[in-house]
C-alpha cells in the first residue's frame, strides 16, 4: 500500500480510475450520489489546472483504492468561497480539502490520517484548512443504519465544525430522476496556532 501526492499534469492519466472510484464510493451514504464518468472527469480537471492543487492517491499494487483532493480556496467555485467571504474570512489564506474516497476494504488502516497529513503538507503557507460534509436528515429513507459519522475522526485531527459556514451543492441522488440541492457544513482548522 502506498500513498503519494500527485500534482498538475501528472494527475491526467489517473483521472479515469479516480472518476470510477468517486462514483463507487459516493454511491454510499451519506452522499448517495448517482454520478457519471463524463461529469467526474470534467470536475477533476480543476485539480490538474489549479495552481497549488493536489491529489493524494492510495494504491494497492497497481490499483487506485483511494484518493483525496485539495486546492487553494481562491481556486474553488463561488458557492464554496461565499460562506467564508460573508463571514469576513480572507479566502486567499484558506486551503480547501475537496473530497476523500476510499474503498471499504481499505478503511480503518490509517489511510484517512495519511490523506489529511498529505493535504496539510500541501497547505504550507496557508492559515486555515477546511472541508465540508453533507448534512442529511436522520429520517432519510436511504440512510445506512450501520453508518458511523466521521465527526470524532475529524475532531481528533484538530478540526472544528462550523455550523455558521455552510454551502449548497447540487447532484443527483441514487434512484432520483433529477439533481437536488444539498447543504454541506464546513469544518476548519487553524494552521497558525
């Protein structure tokens, strides 16, 4: 098992495998995302093009089994930046962690910790790191009864939930016929303490 940081054009040959991985993992609760390869590969181009962006890749032999993304907040879309701007944050000092996906068979082996460590290393020179997590009602019909929220893991890594900072993202849920808007709440960690 190896975990490595990939940047710029070196990400390009990995995009098809990472797109498939994202579709597979995000079908699970709480994202229950019904993705497609064309949209995924188009979205992932951001990490090829944005200055300072990186993809952290976990490989078992030749197979990509996990990936985590990150980039300067200033390179993110307005819907991700706006909650910070509205609360007086300087987005040029924030480093954003996009997503982490890892196949079930590889969870619980410390790879998530390595994902955070590698992304935090990529954030050198920034004041704050942040990510957001989707909020779903506990009564949702597709809720996985065995799901354990990652709040304790994130808190242990030094992140604090910031309910006043939330954004909206749109995607199609598994089994749905159209895209719907979801609320995601941010978690932040200061790198200057």
